[in-house]
C-alpha cells in the first residue's frame, strides 16, 4: 500500500495538471507516465554507469550516449523553468520518440508520444513533485500507478478500461498461473489482468525471479497484451514496468479484425474483460473468427477469439455480460453449446450488478473454461457482495485486511455477507468434491452437463437455482372453525353489553 503522504503528493500533482489546463484524466496520466518514464531511464543509466565503474568495462547498452547527456532527467531538472520547457518539449521528447528503434516495448510505444504540458510553471511543478517521490520498490511503484489508474474511474471518464482490482485478484487466484504459463489479454486496456498475474507469480512462485531461465521467461515471453488504442498501450507498458516486468509483449492489434492464424493455440492462459455491447460488420471481422461463430456481436466474437488463441488444455477466465448466458439468437446458443460440448466449461460466477459502478451498472458474470477438455458438470456461484457498496460511491464495507479474495484475516459469517470473494476462492478448490453435494438452494452448487443440455445450454444461474419456500405449519380446519366461532360469540356478547349500556 502507498503511504498517505505519497497518496497526498499524487493528489496534489493531479490537481496541478487540472488547474494547469489538462482536465482529461487519460491525458493527465499519459503526461505523468512520460515524466515517470524519463526518470526511470535516468535510474537505468545510473545503474549501468555504476556497474561499469565496478567492472572497469565500458557502459553496456547505454540509454544515453555522451552527446545526449544534456537530455537526462538529472540535468534538465536543474534548468530554469523557461529553459526547461523548450528543452523537454523540443529535444527530450524528440529523442524519446526516436527511442522506438530499440527492442524495449516501452520505447516502442513512446515513439508516438506527444508532449502537451502547456506551461513552464506546470512542468517545473510536475518535475519537482516526481523527483521528490520515493517509489523504489516494485510494490510501491505498482501501488502508486494503480492509484493513478483508479483516478480514471473516479473522474467518470474512460472507466471501461479498468476492471476493479479485487475482481482481477479473484480471477487470477482461481486460475493460479504458474511459472511456465504464457498469459494473454487480447483487450488489455491498462494491463490490469497482466499486472495481477505478475503480482500473483511474484508472491506464490518467488523462484520465478531467481532461476535464470524462468526469469528470462517472466520478463520477456510470459505476458502478452493487445489493444488498438495507442494511449492505452503506452499506459499498459508503463504499468507493467512499474510492476517490475521488463519486456512484456504489449502491442497494437485489432483483435477482432485481424486474422489470428499467427497467434492460434499460442497461449496457455487468457484473462480478459473484453468490450461489451458492440457490433461489427462481417466485412471488418476476421474470417477465421466467423468460422467459429457467425455473429456481429463483439462479446461473442471475443469468446470465439479466446478459443482460437488458447492451446489445448489452456484455461480462460473472462467477464461477460449476462446476455451471453441466456441470449436466444442462434449465435448465442451455438457458442454456449460449443463451450459445453467441445470444451470444459468449469464455472459460471455471477457478479452483482454494481461491480462496475460508477461508470456502468451492467449485470455480468465470469466464465471459466478449459480448451478441449470435457465438461462433466458446471459449478455456479452467486456473488451477492464483493466487499464494497454497490452504489456509485463503492465504499469499502470492511477494513482493508478483510477485503479481496485472500484477506489477511479470516472472515466471520457476518463479514462473509459483505464480502463473498474468499468463499468463492475456497469453494472453487472443492468444485470437483464436496461442492457437488450442495443443494441448488445454496449460494454455490454444481449442475450436470445433461441438465444444461436439456435447458438448451442456458447458463443463467437462476435457471438452475431453487428457491427455498419457508415451511408453514397449518392448523387443522376444524380448529380454525372453532376459533372463528369463539371470536364471533365474543363479538355478539360485546354488542349485547353495548346495547344494554345505551338503553
């Protein structure tokens, strides 16, 4: 967690950009990203110089050549404001854009960088604030960047690019990526799922950063993210850098329009929250996806894409709108049938409709499936609470150590009512065991494939959930009649007494 002091500094920096004339939250975070990247390059160069001094050898792969030293963070931060602005705008950013020739994925996305800080006073304030921040560890830098990304949603704009971090944590923990996985998000946005997977691996498989071969895989070939928004690609690249992943495969790709032939069966794990409620013309949709499902709906096309991208035995956790579960079109039914009959549909986890507030109230679920395996039964879980209020404020309902899927302390029954996620994770691990014995009146239960097929492959939880009817003990009819007669007699007696008093 970032400290209150660091959070306060970021708030002041954010406010400085808004008061300085940049009010689009994406543009704010993009400009801060560039400056943080320049500071990161300074740190990399300094590390290379220290290594060269220790070994007595020339600097290996220097970031800055000797004639470029005046472009370094440590140099231009000392300039007067009036000299700093033209230096950064005209020289530093020109150099930054040309850095795209290097292999670094971050440098590649910086080739389209635009410097939009309008005044020298705003630039000097931003440089001073960032220079004063201490975020040396990966956790601190990652939390800092997550805090800035959260401001995109808070601002009420472009929030669709951000899946709540605790939902990402649940999905990652349920899939449990290992050190040999190749993980892909074909609609990566700010790379939240890839970051979540990286954090999980660093926490559960510490050897991934020690063993030489595993470390190379972690930094160079484990994480893959596609998007067709260049701003998102830059932010995603920096987000991965801030979480200590050196060379992720973050690249431009229109996932639904381009053929997936070069990517088919390449990845062992997919984590995604693809765009909902869109539609494409058949002419602009990749033909190999239309072979899987004939539709214009983006949420179905993305599912078809995931099936093509996964290796046999590969696993996916995907957020979908409720319509995917029960839609009545031929494309909806065909895709659900394919998931159940040709692959292994592991689970349907129903989410409460307020999860994506304040910017969307859509009802969603998470589908978990394994490519090529056989469905025996499907595990259903109805999440009614995720630890936060389900209104636009999304206020935490529990202390921080009791939020998320893996809280620091165990939850009581009363606390479970406010945060179901730890129970989801615990029961997921028992889905092939004791969960199959649970009644369909409970919060989680299993449904055999035959029952799902009999329902036309409808995957909505309410199709299978049984409502508990409270048992009411009825009195014998004769007893009720006798009671009514007694009451009637009492009324008659009362009326007679009242008439006597009046007379």
